[in-house]
C-alpha cells in the first residue's frame, strides 16, 4: 500500500494530501501511536480525518493507515455492566492498564478477549439460518441472557458446530455455508458500523407506554416504548436528575446511559448510585442491566460526536435480541457543540448560531433509530431515545432545542422558575406535550380502565383553567373570583403540590406505580367534584377548605405507601363524611 502521511493538523482534524485508497467514513489509524480516526471529507487533493483522541504531538509526515471498514463497534457479551468512552473503549480496563489518565492509541479491546462465557448452542447441523437468527445464548449478567445472532448480512446452513461449553468472544462456535459456498465463522461477537441503523423485520406502532413511575411523565406526557422524548432545560433545572430517575425506574430491560460532554463527577455518581441501587423487579444491582458511555467535558470532542451513535448501536443490538432498551443522552447540546467545533475546523459554511447546516439531518438520523419492532430473530424489541437538551439561558428558540423538537414526539420542557421554586420535576405542564396519546390510550384503557384517561383529561383541563384564572388574579387579585373559580385554584394547588411534584429522594415517592397514580387523581377529583356540589348550594369555600381535606391530599403521596392502595378507600370515605358534616 502506498504511504499516506499527515499534511496538516487543526485540533481534532487532520488532513492528508494526495491520499490513496481511503473511502468516506472509513476508520483509520493516525500517527505512530495509532490514534483512532474517521475519514470525514475527500475533496480535490485533500482527505480530512477526524481524530477521536488528543492530537497533541502528531506531526506532518506521520503515517495514516486505513482499516478498510467504516467506524464500527464490537458487539458481544461484556457490554453490560461496562463503562465505555465514545468509541467503545472500556474505561475501566484502560485505567487499569495506563493509570488514571487515558493513554492515547490504547489498543485495549472493547470487550474482554480472555473472559470465558458459558455458552449454550441453540442450532443443529444442517439448520438453515438467516441474518438475526439466534445460534447460541449465554448468561451475560445474572438477569440478562445474551443471545448471539447471525450478523444481519449473513445466511447459510450450519456445517460445523461446537459443543456447549466455555468460550471466549473470538472463539468460533459454529460455521455457516452460504449459497455461494462461502463459509462464515460465527464467534461470540460481531462488528457493526455505528452510523448505519441495524435492520429490523417490521416497525411496530407506538402502542405500549414506557412506564417511568414519574407521575407527570406517565399521566400527562407519556412516551411509548420505542418512542422519542426531548428533555430541554437550562442549567440546574433538573435534566440530569430526570435522566437518572428514568434510568433507575423505567420499565426497559436494558439502559444505555450516554454522558455526553457533562461533568465527570456526574458520571461517577451514576456509577456509584447504580451499583448501590437494587432493581426491585430482579433484586439485583442496576448495573446488571446498564451500560454507561462517558464522554465527559474533559475528553476529546470528536469522540463525543461519535458517542451517541455508539450508544444507539449498542441499544439496537440488544433490541435485536428481543429486549426493550432505553437510551438516555445527557446532553445532546454538548454533542451538537462537538459537531459545531469540528465543522468550524473544516471551515464549512456555518448556519444558525454557527452550527453546521446538517445539524437537523444529523438529529433526525439519530432519533429515527428509535422504534418498537419485530426484530429479525422473530421477537419484539424496542429502542426508546430520551435526549436532554441544554439551551443557553433556557432559551428554547435556539437551534438544538428547535430541531430536537421537530424530530421527537414527546417534549418535557423543564422550567427555570419551577426549579427555582423547588417544584421538581420542573416539567412545565403548559409548555410540554406528548404526541403519543392516540397510540397509547387503548393500552391505558385496557390496563387501567377508561377512568384513567378520563381523570388525566380532567386534570389537564383544570390546570389550563387555573392558568387562565391566574392571569386574572395577577391583574386584580383573587378576591374578585367567585367561589367555584377559587375552588379550581385550590384543587390545582393540590394537583401541583400533591401530584405533579414528586420527590426523587423519598423512598415511597421516587417511583409510583400507575395504579397509585390513578387513585391519586381519582381522590383529588372526587374532592373537587363533591366540593363543587357544596359551592353550588352556596356553602362558602372557606368553610370547605377549613376542613383540612385539601391539605391532607397534598401529602397522600407520602402518607399512602405504594403497597397500601386500599387506604385510598378510607380517604374517599373521610372526604364524604367531612363534607356531609357541613352540608
Ligand atoms: N426531581 C428532583 N427532586 C429533587 N431535587 C431535584 C430534582 N431535580 C433536580 N433537583 C435539584 O436540582 C439540582 C440540579 O439538577 P440537575 O439535574 O443537576 O440539573 P441540570 O442537569 O439540568 O443542570 C439537583 O442537584 C437537585 O438538588
Ligand atoms: Mg446536568
């Protein structure tokens, strides 16, 4: 092969003059240390490489060597309970090898090549296999069965097969012969290019909710399994907290958590918290079903650009085994800034606020990889994508927020003034929305009854009514309002404080099952309706409020444990008795 060498270096971007035989998006090794890079431009005599590691010390004349394949990740057992950087380098391994700072060009394999896995073969000699078919399984963690699948691009007949037993990821455990007579070796791992979506058999409608245990999300703004949600909010409004809560509690089988350009200590906090937290369903630590991808603010910017593709590729891989996967990216704004920085180095024509003109298409390509699907192996799986967005100064009109809004169907708008008032989660109920109601309502109706939808609609209606009334109150005070309108305001106080606010640090309140969410709505609306009847009989609202029922309902989230839902009956009874006493 001819010698390709560095011609120029500009931050993470390296140029090669008169390069031979590179193709677009090819993965390359740069310099003597073999830093990982990717070909991102070929124009006239110049080839441009984006380098995923610090380029300090590189110099013109250093070699650039092609790999003949696009930027890819290694998929196989050992992904779960691991922590990777943006190009799937295992951070724990690298730290062990090179001390606390990450050595460049470190050639540690993404997945441990020496670890042995206890493999059970699922096919026999002569079986005809297609891409996606499962040929073996192994316990990856005590709760996740890893299913080894024929790579999507391969099919053939099983011509050799190993016995069940212990194998390392690069061991061949079966061979397939395809129609052309070519033989393909099947190991415990495969590679996949990060920028190419993995194929599925058929996309399915968004008709099953991702249950989060967070009331404002589950009832007012639900997201589906395989759905997309944006979580925009200024600094300190609770994006990271919300993402952690989702990761801990949502009913996905597997969590991919991508820390993208945020502070390093937040990622170590995730690690600590998740290893301590016991998943109530499996009684195992959260880390048994979690993958972390960390590209913190002090790590190279190009790897940050790659991190969300690496994350979503891992998510698709587990989806293809038949799992429901949820991926959180915190924050996609830092990802977009990486894109902007690289684009600037390439001297591309900037669009809005210096972001490249292809920002929208990149965002849309990313969110399009979400979905619930019949996967190739015949099971059902999903990838849900939840992206935090951190607009400067909470200005939602900036390009990353606006474009994310275009490509996501659920919008959880975090609000500075709510956060300031310590109303958490600070999801503003007037600015947020979910476009999944039509898809999800049949599920809610079937699993929780028609009432659930009725209560939710009533709660939304009251909150809108309150917002309208507050405009009047702001102008002329609340004294002028008639009692039935004062009642709306009092009920909405209970909805806001007792229902929408949810305390992540409280053992009962941190996760609330849907059934309890429903009974809470029911109880609040019962008090509202019965009070309305008394007001219609000219009983003054002060007398009704004086009974202390509204205050009691603001605290029922703490007072009624999640396993004592029978207590709601007593609440309803007490409401009826007390209201009857003043009639
Ligand atoms: N749901 C919540 N419950 C209690 N406190 C919260 C909640 N969400 C945010 N906070 C508080 O707000 C602080 C900032 O939240 P964080 O998620 O780090 O904001 P962001 O990521 O948007 O900058 C947290 O340290 C915590 O004190
Ligand atoms: Mg944060």
